[in-house]
């Protein structure tokens, strides 16, 4: 036999990727209300992790604390070894942790391409005077940023709408533009809060494909979503919150069968519908 006996090749899936985001003992209090209580979970590099749970479970509050929009009452949030707790949203974005903003980040009167370019300029931090004088370095940068903007529009499938003003986009396209603007900030961890809410099934399907394309670029994704077809279809792992506490953390297949998750959130109807 010419083929020697060898040890099996190391299984890539068996070696977990390094931890990207570590949330430890996070609690968020609003006056007398404990919105998030002692939340501990990790997101690994390149992973798509979904946070699910009933209305008011604390998902958005957790997002807001991770991205610096509300303070944590206690606990720690660390990204790639950097403590994020206490940092401002733009400082956190500077570390690669970026979220989408519904509508607020879009300039309605400007073309789609310009909306993405503004996001890229914010990242490039060029001196306004250098831009005004049209210095050669700026012109070179300008060409590079334009290329990047087109690349992002290709990724979100909005190239064909680049010249239209944002106000003329359909609902689904506007949500894609929000993602494009977030991508312009060059996230390594992208947070999406209910990105397909209000989308029709075709738009939702296209959005699932977009998530797959974004992760192919190596971007880690933290998703909050009530659309279970999407959650179960795109996630590597799912964390379920109920009344501020994590009640389950595991792969989609296990989460769908978890009695606590079914009782608190999915419901027997979901289980029967799945067969
Ligand atoms: N700024 C705030 N001030 C006071 N209470 C708040 C604030 N933000 C959220 N809450 C409360 O905290 C709890 C958790 O809300 P949160 O928005 O995090 O839930 P959620 O899981 O995102 O729900 P949904 O699925 O409906 O979006 C709720 O009881 C909510 O009313
Ligand atoms: Mg929410």
C-alpha cells in the first residue's frame, strides 16, 4: 500500500475560534427595573450569534450597553481584549464594534452612493482643509474611498440604486442602505437589531444571503431577530434571554428543542409547525 496510515487531519471545526466579544456578569438597571441581569456569553471570531427572546427580554438593552449607548450597571464587556465598558459609542466603533441605526444614519435627500461615502469619510478622518484644497493625498484617498463605496454597494446589492436619493428607496432597500452605512465604518463585529422586521419574505431571503456574504469577509455578527426562520438559518449559535436572564445558549438545533426556550418564547405552536 502506498498510502501510509496517518492520524486523521485536525478537524478545523473542533478547534474553536478565539473569543471576540466577552460579556461577563452584565446587568442593566432602569430605576427599579432590572432589564438585564448577570448576563454572561461570548461571541467567537467569525461567528454569527443570535440573541432571541420575548418582547422586553432585554435584547436591545444588551446591544445598547455593548455599543456604549447606555451604561452597564455592573459587569464587563471586552472586545478583542479591550474593555469597552465606559467608552463612548464612537470610541467603541473605532475598535470595530458597529451597529446599524434605523433611519437616523441615512441622509434622505442625498444619493445612495453619497450616503456610503459620508460613512467612509467619517472613518478616514481627513482634515477638512485638506479636502477643500484638493491636496493630492486627498484626491488619491477620494478615489480609494469611491472604490470602497462601490464595493459596499455591490455587497448589499444596491449598485443599481447608487444615483437615486435615499428617500426614493423601498423599505427593504433602505434597510440595506443602513447596513451599507454601518459597513462603511469597517466593522469587525457588526450588530444588527431586528434587521428584517417589516420585510417581505423575498427581502428577508435576500437579507439572509447578505449575512452569508458579510461573514465570508470575516466579519463577526451579533444579531437580534424575531424571525425564527432567519435566526435558525444563519446562526452558528443562539442565546435565549427571558426577563433579562440567559435561559439557553447553544446551536440552533438544540435551542429549537430546548423545553425552557419553547415555554418562554417559541411556543408549542412553533414546535408543531416545524413537525
Ligand atoms: N431607556 C429605558 N428606560 C427605562 N426602561 C427601559 C429602557 N429601555 C428599555 N427599558 C425596559 O427594559 C426592558 C427590556 O427592554 P428591551 O428593549 O431591552 O427589550 P427587547 O428584548 O429588545 O424587546 P423587543 O423584542 O420588544 O425589542 C423592558 O421592560 C423595557 O420596557
Ligand atoms: Mg428590542
